C-alpha cells in the first residue's frame, strides 16, 4: 500500500473521503494482484492503474467529490471516474451484482450489493482480490492460492463466467502470457467448448486483447494457446491457415509455415520487440498458402504481394488504425526485398531505408530516424533466426546498412534529391503528366541518391535524355528549357512516387 500511495497519492484521498463518510472502500483488481505477486516474490512493483470499489452509490460518490471533475459515462453500471489534480483518472465503482448477459458482454440488470458479492462476480480468482486502506488483502475466492500455484482459474463455473462476457476467453490467454501462469484444466475445457462464441464480441475488443498478448514477452506461447484452445481459427483464420503448409527443408528445417511463424514470434519475444513488429512477424508469410496453390505446389514466389491483401483485410476486420495497417503492410511488402539489400543499387537502397524518414533525428539514431526500416531489420532477424539461414541472412544486411548510413551523410538524402529536381521541372520540359513523368523522376532521384548526380544541371540533362529515349527519337519536338522552379514535392517516403508534379 505504501508503494501504491507513493505513486498515486490521490488514491489515499479517495479512500479517506469514502471511509470518513462511513462507507466501505477497497482497492480491487490488477493492482492488488500485482502487489501480492510482488510481495510473494520479494520484489518491488510499479502500480500503474488503480481501481477502487465502494459501498457508496454513484450519487454519493459524486457528492463527496463535487470539488473534482467526475466522469459519469459508466454510471448506469455503478462506475464513475474521479479526476485527480494531476489529471490522473481513477475508476470508483459501487459494489454490485449483475444478472443476465443476453449480448454476451453487458449485464441486463445491475443491483448494488456487498463486497463479497462484488468479488464473486469477477472473472478470474487472481483478479478477485481486494485490499483495505491499511493494506490487508481480502481473498474470498482462492486468488492467493492460485497465484502461488501459477493458475488462471475462473471464479465459479467457467461456462457461466464466459457466457457473461466471451472476451474473458481471450483474457485468460492474455493473463497466462502476462503472468507466466497456466490455464486451469476446467477453464481450458470451457474455452474449447465456447471458442466459436468469441465472434459475438466486437472486433475492437478482440483486437485490444490480441495487442495485449503481443505486448507481453510470451506472445509466441499465447498464439500456441490460441491455437490449442480453438480460438485462433475464429479470430485470425489467416494465421491458422498456415498450419500444415510445407516449406523447402533446406531453407526451413523447422517445419511448416505456422511453426516457422511461431518460432519467429519467439525471437521477437526474446528481443522485446513491439507489437507492430510482432504483427509483421505474424503476417509476413501469410500469403504462402495461396502462392503455393497458385504455383501448383512448385514454389511460393510472390507470396509477399498476396500477403499484402490478406494482411490488409485481416487488420481492417480487427479495426486497426490506418497508421498501424500502413506500418505492418510495409513490413509484409518489403520483408523479402530487405534481405537483398547488399545486391541492390545504391539509389534503390536509399529509397528503401528512407521510407518514413524523420529528419529531426540524427542519422546515427537509426531506430528513430528510420523507424519503418528499423522495424524491417527487426523482422528480418526474427525471420532468419527461425529458419536455416540464421545470421547469414541478417548480418550482411546490417553491415550494408552501416555503409549506407555513411553514404547518406554524403548525398544529404531524399530531401536533397527533391530539391534538385521535381515534377514541375519535368512538366516545363514538355513531359506530360502521368506514369512516364513519375518513372523519369524516380530514375533521376535514384541517380542522385546513388551519388552519381550532384547538381541541378546534371539532373535536368539526365531527365531530358530519358525523355528523348522514351520517345524513341520519333517526331521529336524541341525540348523547351526549364522555366522557373515550381514548389517542391510532398514530404513522402518510400519507393512509390506520385506522378503529379513534385
């Protein structure tokens, strides 16, 4: 309790006001669970979110905190949010029982109740603990015994608990990953029986639990559990479809595509990579089944292009943001190409590395200067370490990246290239809008980035030569000299270009 109040001093004020007015008030949920685990393991802990439960009804809570902002969006369920002076928000909930869950998520009816009733309605025993203001832990559901045994077990009948909110099945997997616990056998059996019901839950809620699983250091174990419990085909059928898809043994002695994917996720866990990289790991080979089918079992060529469509569909279904989808699609699209970085021309190398460049950071800070490319390197390491290639695949790419950063110091990067020549210059030369203009601009920029063109005059001469070459020398009109320079192009990164000026 001392650690909690040191980090969240306003919690003490909330407890004092409630108990001073004659109401019972306790801490509940994850903060108590994590505090007990820390105490049993003899270590400190850093409480983040602190939830409070009380015998006071919502109107009384609002009256006691009329000097503070109080948010009442959950008042119908007995939950209000009290905002502390430092802006931190604390959930204060009235002890309650719930009855009827016709939508598999929300109770049809709520009634104020005792602390015991409130604790017994919760999901898992490890989350059914409470703590009084003096630090005394209240355990009415066997939560401490299950913490000591390392078990995730529902409070009461698991089928009843899951029917109240089917998302609890995913939460069981998440807590097993987060805490390193096993799921108790009756709880496991109930998940298998009810796995198909998970699709009754909003995709946004499913996404949030999947991200929380990926955010742990045991995401690979989590996805094995999702598969074993029958949840994976329901929430990510695209990943479940990788099971049994064969791969060439000389490159992938580890086994089928699903096995490779989970092993790559294990590497990402060990290295502490972000959930975005782990999503890239999950989806990087998702196009292999269709590619193999298309090639009649001969090869899996082009699986990254097929995987792009599958990945986008899956992430949209799960309601990921456009930014998250864009970041993962980049990883899926380029995961094969990055392995060939040492064999690429310098200009193409620069275009790949500078995708999403953030020029406010120094070149030597690669993860912040080039975040998409840094994630691509992380994916490459996971992919290679989970196959027969190991370091032979990623070490040359890292070495080439170092040489490339030195080159970037000399050529000043893509902004310098766009400053020398842009789409307006090509229009002034008589090149019409369209794909040809974009193609010529790309080729000129590649030469600039490769260090082969260093001035505006050289860039214009090379563009004129490309245009004449494209026209094949027939019906040549005199190229008009470039007029005044137009505005620079949009601040975009990546190998794809607009065909509009700039």
